[in-house]
């Protein structure tokens, strides 16, 4: 059955000794063409080796910025699909190379059970390894398809397209636990990257911010975290859909146009942290929040000592949500949310996360939604790796950028835009809407 593989090769060297078909197959398993070279068929050795050389060259080129960037490229569904096809095609090529190398060996030995057993094992290993690669690539394709691209419920098509060197995202944490009758965006963070200066600015707006001016005119009497709910129910008339209203309003207040958004469902946030094996943070001050009630193992609230800590999903969520107790506040937790984001970004860049990729497939759509282009994720990861910690500016718009007030039923925070304006110009320069303007006090 294998004789048809043994064809005339004008460049072949006649065999003077018996060559084991199984050993030739093993060599071509390790690298296509080696088995043919072992059998003295130099032309076939080159033919089988060239695709392998091309494949390795492509992988090395794509991995030029590191494995984290290479993994990020696979989150582009088109790239992942092309890679999947290439892995399957190269797998078939390896199968053909192994079988051909076996067929070019001494056919008197090829009939032996041991030789054929080795061939069968090698073929099985080729199929298994390439099938595993295809599963990982399909998982990456599925994650990218579920995560990237705007959907109807979060249609943010009215956001500002990228111009110049600055890219700005609004990252929000959606508090949508079971039993809630409304969707509250309890984490509101602007992340802006300027490739010209290689700097990142992170600005958080407290969720209790109220009394702010609308970008279309008028003044809000509600908290900013409930703005999409009020627009959705028709209690506030906005020129845009509910979520785009929040996107544009945050950009208006911070003073920088927002290009993309990302929404993380806090109900699944702990799942994300657990899936990456937890994260490491440096807690700046001890936390003792007796009112926090989302830790089943800690009925007396949430406590965390100062210093280096490793947090699993539930404790990371508590770290992001807790705002009561001595030294704690809505402003402090906004700062911790920025800290968690940086820690998660570092953890997502580790090889252990890539190994666990197939387990992300079923969770991808519920964990995060973003309209950031999947094709640009790898470039952003590569740029992020080149940003030194000193080039990351982190601000929470608490005092002195806001003033707090409290009643018997609610606590609110009012942004002092005359203080926010110079900060915006400092961070965003000419990209800030406040640049060259005088901002009147708002509180």
C-alpha cells in the first residue's frame, strides 16, 4: 500500500545500507524533510522542509514583541481563523511527510510490526498535537467574536473616531447582580493612551457624582451611575441611546473625546479573576468594612491587611466594591479599581492564561463587551508593554476635584469643573475640550 510513495528522484543517493522506515518517519516527525534526507532523497527533503521553515519564520515574526502580544493577535477572529486553517493544513503536510519518509525506507523492514507500530504512534501524535492547536485557536476565535464588536444593547456608534495619536477608552463596571431592578455603572474609568508621549492617563469618576452639566444642555439631578437607566426609561431625554449617553457624558466631563468602551459585568468579575489564577496587589491601607456582605466566608464584612496581597475572585471583587469603614470611601475604592485593572493587565500577559484559553470560551460574552477593534488589540498590548510605570498617571476625581454632601437618604459628589479643567489640560493637552478656555465653578 505504501509503494506509490517511493518515486524516482534524480537527486537521490542510492542506499548502501538498510535504512529503518520508522527512524526516517521519526526524523520527519521532528522536522518535515529530515526523514527524506536520511533516505538520501534530497529533493524531497527540500520540498517537505520549506513549508516548515516558512511556518517557523512566520511564528517568529508574529512573536517579535513577545508571547503576550502573539496571544493577543489570536483574539482577532480573522487572524485566529487564518491561523487555524494554517495549523490544520500544516498538520496534513506533516502527516504526508511522515508517511512518505516511512515509504522511502527499506521496504523489507516496513512490514515489521514494530516499524508499523512506531509509524502509527507518530501519526497519532501529529493528529493530536495539531488538533489541540486547532482547539486553542478556535477558542481564541470564539472569545474574540463574543468580546469585540458593538452589540445593539450597547450601541456606542456615536462615540468619536480616533484622530491623531491619542486613543481613549471608557471602562465601566456594571453592577447587575440578581435582584437588582436597574443597571448601575458603579465603576467609571477613562483610560487614555497617547502614542506620541508614550503616556497613559487613568481618570475615575465617583459613581455618586451628581449635579453635573449635560453635554446637550441642562443639569443632572441624578447620580451618573444611573444615567443610562434614566435615559432608557424616558425619565431623561437624551439625543443619544442610553449607553452612548454615558460614554459621551463622561468624555464631556473629563474633557477628552472617548473613542471606545468596555463593559465588565461585576457579577462575573470574580469569575474572570479566578480564571487567571487570582491577582497580586499592594494594598496601601488596611481595610475593615463591617457592612460588606458579599463574602460568604466572612459574615462580619470585608477585612484586608495593608501590604502585598494575593486576591482570588471574591476578595478582588470586595476590594473593588468596598467603600465603608475607617479610612475607606467611594474615592478610595475608585483608586483600588484602577490598581486592579493594572494588576489584571499584568496577569493576562502571563503564559498560564494562554494555557487556560479554552476555558474562557463559554464565559467570554458575559465577562466583557467592547467595541475596541480586535485587529488592534495586539498593537495596544505591545504599546502597553513599553510604557514605564512612571508614565502612568492615575487620578480619582474626589477632593479637591469634587465636594461631597450627604442627606439622610443619599450621599452625592459634585464635580468642581473649574478644578477638573486644569487637570484635563495637564493630562490631555490640546486634546482636552477645556484647552484655552476658562471653566466657571459648578459647585
